[in-house]
């Protein structure tokens, strides 16, 4: 069992540098303030899907986007893909353990993940990173495929007094051989649609928060965090090799999914 370590400042800065890097990344979508890139794994290595998405957010401060990324109660309201998301335990003032499960395009099986999340303020920007861990009370479920997040997170950079960009970077093993249409649909349709929804969610968040525990922000005020305390020694890293591999490469896209290309944000 491999022990778990929290990222230090150098790790957060390295993640920031990856978010800003352009070399070797192949653009797959760039329209209306939303861009998606992919990075192919080196030959002979494991087929890890690397993706980077960025959305420009006029009318949204970096601080507001940061709050939205942390607020799991609000995520259940705006994220159309979420099945369940909740915080499990706190590790330190800027690290916790959480659970997230989400819907996949039919007929793929839905996925879930248990991660250790850490956050840090770099200059005037915000960085949130997470990676998969094993939690003794959250083993893989039979009705979901346990995905593995090797290194993923968000980078929020202010671009003005009331604007910012949000970048999502992920190196994720979805556990399974995925058909090509899934990768194409994720980059050309699903990711841009979700980023646009996130922008709209950020615009609406200040009003929503005023009516829902407006002063409760434990990610900013650690004294408000009532999660049970957990030690790093109780956790171990989750490796893809220890999980069942699911071959879904032969699945064809469901008819109703194929027809869902309107891009409606309602």
C-alpha cells in the first residue's frame, strides 16, 4: 500500500504551469470563449486520457468561481451529470476527502471516484487539485465503475475586476476501453456544454448563496468545517491496476444520446 502525501507549493505551481502550457497540446474545440485540448500519452505507456478545458467568464470574479468549485450543495443544483457528491472528511485546513459519482453517455456505465482534494492561493489565482485515494468506508460499488483520477483540478485566474478564466486539467483513467465516439463527444460536445453551464452557474451563485447559508464557506473559514477529522495514514493511493477493467469499446451510441446535440443550456 502506497502512502498518501499532500501536495506542496511546488506541486501547485507545477499544476498551474501545466494549465498554462501550450506545447504538444492539440486543440479539439475553440468557440464562444470555450476551448478544449487533448494530449496523447507517450508511446508504450498506459492509455490515460489527458484533457484540458478552459472557459472565459465575463461577469464572474475569480473568488466567485472558486466558491462555486468548492460548494457541493450548489453543485447538485447546477451540474446535470452529478449523481451524488459530498465531502467525507477533513485532513487539514486546506485538504479534504470527497466522493463524486456522475452519469456517462448511454450505454456506458456510470462512474464514481473518491479523491483527496487540496487547494491553494497563488498570488491572486486559485488552484484546486485532487487525486484518487482508497477510503475504508467507500469501496467500489457494483452499480458503478470506479474511475481513477491520477492528477486533476482547476486553475482560476482573474482577468479583470469582474472577469476570470477557469481551466480544468485532468489525467484520468476512466477504467475501461472506451469507444472513439466517447472521446470525440466529450471534447466536442459534453465538455463545452458543461463549461457553459458552469459559467451560468457562477453568474447565479451570489444570489443563490444569499438564500442558502450565506456566511458558510468552510473552504475560506476553516473554523466552520464540521467534517470529521481524518489522518493521512488512514488513506492509501488508488491505483487503476487494482480495479476491474471494463471493456466498453464495442458499445455504440444510444439513439437518444446521438440526437441530443442541441447544446441547450436551459
